[in-house]
């Protein structure tokens, strides 16, 4: 019976070092703040969405730490957003106390706003000057009315595109569980799902993020080897939309009587090739105070024969636009006809974004927009934009597939070395005491 204790001792020697290493990696006394440990050459790629950016339509965000700023107070970051068919690349500078952007190229300004409201959002609670540990029950409170206490609520392993991480869950509960997964050895969150604070109904996501890939490269990594798409050229003579002072408003039932579409657009008499803003609500036809949620839809323009000239969803490389709570606000470039542009709001169905829609409430609304001629040299970009859209959509899919293929997590080299040493000691121990190896059960 002496062999059982021997096996027990050997198993303990084998497992204990790895277990101790794991405990150390997840210590509640570890301190953290957004940007902790960030260094030159680090890069991160996320799938991210934010409610104020196209109603939380997801896109891919990648950034690489190029070098320190000249005064050493921050980092210069090469930043890339792949948003459907739109690709924008530029440079932003972030601080070291908090990793919020302090300056950025104009073409990426909207996307750095998304970064600030998602990836670096927790710097509202933890900074380099005020780091937080995971044994502190409350890091702060949310900014909503009657703000909720935010702090560590769980400890768990989570698997994302970049691998499996040993994390602390920072979160709070208000109607639903809000969670942000933090690995203390990673400068930014590895996953998050945070919801809009609403008083009634099911809260839609405020933001979500998932870490797809991370690493360190002394030169710009290949994931950033993409050029920005050309923005549509807009005449400086174009009138800016103003829904309060210059707009057309109407409320119409769809052709299938499935629901009511309340819409407003501005300017009231736009030029072709200039911006037009649509504000839309999808409402129940039996009670217009109730909105239809999770609406998948699109806005088209057609010629006099009903042939499609443009699609807002297709222009950004998506199958549809999405209104999670039944309201949406969209600004696009008008590609119609003069003197009238024929506009179609197509309610394609309901269902979560990216899903096959339930078409039971599908229907369309048609109306005409009085349209002026395009300014000289403008308003003829549609054919080029359509061709560009297809190419960039393929490029985006290729990037996502490459990231997926590169997500196999590696077993820590240190753990392998520890296990090899323990096994070697066990073999040596048995050889030195051969009598034990011949012990019968």
C-alpha cells in the first residue's frame, strides 16, 4: 500500500507549482488601471460597438504603440478602424496617466471617440495616479441618476479571440448584469458588455468589446497594413442639415400596414451629392407611443422606373441598418435625381443585429424629396463608391479570418519547464529507491 502515498506526493509536486503560479497571476491585491504596463510596440485589435456610433453596430479597431511623445508624457498610436466598407487610419496621441486621446488626425476623430467610451472607459475609476486593486469592493459609481456601485464582482477565466485569460469581472447590476473582464497583466479590458441605463423596457447595449488579437512588434504589424478609403468629396457650398430649423416631417403607415414610420429629413430642399440627415421612428400602428425594437431596415433612392440608385446600408458595407429601440438618426450623401429624389424606407424585419430577420412586420414607405442639381464637379461619386465598397468588404473579412486563425492560446512556457523539472525529479527519486518502484498494490 506504500505506492499510493508515493503517487500522491508525486501528483502534489506536479500540480502545486502550476497552481501556485495561477494563484499569483490572479491575486486580488494586484493593482490595475487602463494602460498599465503599456509599452512601445504593443498592439491590440478589438471588435467593438458603442450605442452612439450607429446604434452599436460593431466594427474592428486596431491600434499600435509607435513611440513615446517628445516630452515622455504619452504615446503616439497608429490607429485603424475597419467599419464595414469604410477604412480609416491615422495617428492619435494618448496620455500615460490616463490613456484617453489628447490629439488625433481628423479622419479618425469619430473612432477615437468610440475608443474613449469603450476601451479606456474605466479610467473614470482607475488611473496611473489612482490604481485600483481587485480586493476593493467598490471602485466608484456610474454617472447615471442613482448611480450604481462599480467594482469587482467575480473572478473567472474567459475565452475571446485573442485567447483564454484569467480575469476579474468589474461590474454592477441595474436591471441586467454589466460586466467588464480585466486581466491584470493586460493594459486594456479583454471583454465587456455594458448596457444603456433605461427606466423602462429592455436596455440595449451601451458598448461591447472583445479582444481579437494582441502582441508586440518593433515595426508596424501587418494587421495595420491597410490604407484608408477615400471619403466622398463634398462641395463646400453644401448646406449642413438642420432638423430643428429646416426639415420636412411626415408620419406614414407601411404598404403592408405592419407599422407606422415617423420620419424627418433635412435640408428640406437638398442638392444632389450633398449631406442629408434622416431621423426615423418605427412605431406600433395601434399605439404610436410604443416603438418597435430591434428593427433591421435600409434607406434607398430609386430612379423614375423604381431601379435602385443607392442604399445607405450597402454604402457602408452592411446588409441593413439597425434600430435597437426603434429610433435612428442617419446622415448620408444624397444620390438621387432632380427635381425629385424617390426615397424608400424599407423595414426589412425584426431581430438582433446580424441575425436573419423576422419579416412578419416588413414593409416600405415611399416619399419624394425635392432635390436641386449637384454643385459643379460633385455628386458623381456613386459608381466609384460602389466598387470601393466591395473591395473593402472583402479586405475586412480577410482580416477577421486571419485574426480567428491566430487565436489559439499558448500554454505558458514557465509551467512547462516546472512540470518537466518535477517529472525529472520523480524519475530520479524512483531510480534511487528501486524498492519503492517494485512495491505491490
